[in-house]
């Protein structure tokens, strides 16, 4: 009874690791694909609507910059949002640059996907340490979860399980 329960727990604990690893890998892949695709997107002028610089003593990763912008593509107007945390930002003084653009009513250049104009990026930037962290953690969790699931299934239905039953 208890040996079967232990094997079942091993199997069930592997499944969340597979799901978590898949999520990390998909997130890293999406970041990379957007970075690569934005290379061919159309530059457009955009107006900065709002810039927030969130900081506090409880933020372990550093300050967060959040910017909202509006642009027109074709005959329709769209809005976009850009967010980065600490060293992930493409410039150290990004919030100041964006606030100055907003205050002086200057436009900034955004890259717009011509096939899906509602999709845009303010900065074509791939923060390599964050990308490697997501990809590495994703591979580790996925591999660990797969091994646990496969080993759990083997223990429950393989030769070891048949010997116990006999």
C-alpha cells in the first residue's frame, strides 16, 4: 500500500514540474521570437501617454518602469505598453527619457507588426540574462518533471510493480 502511494506521489509531483518547465520555455521562446520578428517590423511615431517609475524598499529586483504609448497605423489608432525592471531596461535612465518625451510632447519610435498592427514594441531589446534564466529554469524543471513522471509510471506499471504483486 505505502510503496504504491510513494510511487503515485512521485508521478504526481512530476506533472507540475513539467507544466512549470513548459511555461518557462514558452515564455523564453516568445521573448526571442518577438525580438527576432521585430527586426522586420515597421517603425512608427508614437506619443507617450504615461510613464510610471515604481520603486520601493520591498522591490528586490529594483525599479520598474512602465510606459504607455499611442500610435496610428493605417487608419486606426492603437495603444501599447512597455515594462522593464532594473537592469532589464535598455537604458539606465529610461524613465527620465520617456518622461522628458512626454513633457515636451516629443514622439518616440515604436516598431509595429504590419500583419497585426495592435502588436508593437517600444524597444527591440532582449535582456540576455533574463532569457537564459527562463530557458535554463525551464529546461531544468521540464527535464526533472519528465524523469519523475517516467520513473513513476515505470514503478507503477513496470517490472518492479509486477514483482510486488506476485
